[in-house]
């Protein structure tokens, strides 16, 4: 993702639909609810485009759900929470 860690964490509550979670270092995990999920973050070197440096954050999302439809709905909400409009 082209985000800083701080930007990612600021948008996370919306991306997870207000679900409770805890942050422990570079791991974030759900505290309750279904589906259960875990996120791992790794900051990478910024990408340079001329004089502009774009942040790079590697994000791994794992969703544990007995119901595939619930897992898909969670991932869709998560991705929508990080979409940006431009123009």
C-alpha cells in the first residue's frame, strides 16, 4: 500500500467496520466477532518518482472464517476502507 504506518492505522477502524482490535508491534488482531482476522505490517523503502517519495507499506491480511461469504465480505469492506478517489 502507498501509505505510511500512521495513515494505515488512522483508516483501520473504518476498514474493519468498527470491530475491536489490538496493535502489538507490527501485528494487529481482532479481539472479538466474526470473522477473526490478523494483519501484519512491514514498512518498505519508499519509491521515488523524481523528487517525490511514495511510502510503501507491505500489508498481509489473514481472515479466519467458517463461512466463505463472511470472509469475502470482510475483505471487500477492508479494501474499500483504503480506496482513494483521485482525479
